[in-house]
C-alpha cells in the first residue's frame, strides 16, 4: 500500500546529541514537509521541499536541518542547537491536492 | 498569509450533526480551504477541501460563504469515533515555493454519548 512512514514512533535522546528522524513516502509525491507539534497546540512548519535537492525553511527552522537527496526520503535532523527539542514531529507529502501525513515521531530529550 | 480562526472546543451529542465553524477573513481568491482532523498522537487525516462551492464526500460536507471569509464543516451524524481535533487550513500556493499548509490550533470536538 502507498503511504508515508515515519520511524521510529518514540525516540529518546540525551541533551546535546543530534538526532535524525526518518520520513519515507512511496506515493511519488514531489513535495514533503516537516511539522512540529507541542501539547495543546497546532502544527508549525519547520522545513519543506518541493523537489529533490531543494528545500526551504519554514517558520521555525532554527536548530533543525534537512536533506532531500531522493524523492522518497526527507530526513530531519534535530541538532543540539534546538533549545526545546522535545515535541511530536510530523512529516507530510503532497502532490497537487491534499497532504498525507505520517503517524509522527515523539521525541523526548532528557 | 491567510490564517484561520476556530473555537478551541465544542461538544456534540452522538447521532446529531456537528457544525464546526472557521473564519478565514484574509483568504485570497486562489487559496483553498482544507479540513483535517487529528486523533490524539496520530497524524492528521484529510477530510475535505473546497475553493468556492460547497463540497460533500462520504465523511463530511463543507459550506463556504459567498464572500469566502468563513466556512463550516458539517459531520452529519457524529459518532464517538469523531472525537478529535479538527483543523481548518488555508492552502497557500506560491509560484516559487509551491504549496504551504498553515495549521492553527484547531477545534477539539468531543462527541458525547
């Protein structure tokens, strides 16, 4: 079945360590997105990519980095520069109409 | 950028229609209105979208006012499984950077038995 997969579902890291969240889609979608969600709040855009080898900063890109070497993959690295990394992270992809979301990765930094 | 305003929470009796309002007074002519819902700790699920005309699918109906400054999502017969946070979103399309979806804080709908 086609879809968008995020892994792992839960991730724990020590403060000061970089961590990379995986996002893979087999929908042949050009555009992919990363959002962050904090308790009781909506989704905020971190980075997005419209095509391979191109990506743009969203509203809260500081402390994050991405790459888009393949159409299917859009990994997000949470760096040690991100002040409050503990959050729920959602990846999405879209072609022309609606966006499809993964099931999210809950990152906890201790 | 077009933004949306929604009430933070609503209740609805099981079996009754749930009407979720959304204001998007700064929407531009080529921007679509989308609705998604999110059940706790899962990815948002697409419900419906529209531009000018009212839309209906197997999940819901979308009513957009003539001036496009507001819309209402209607779940015709709410069930307990419809309890979720509902997001009204404007899809902004830019020539250089493509589509962007702007999420607000949504409406937390509780369906009561």
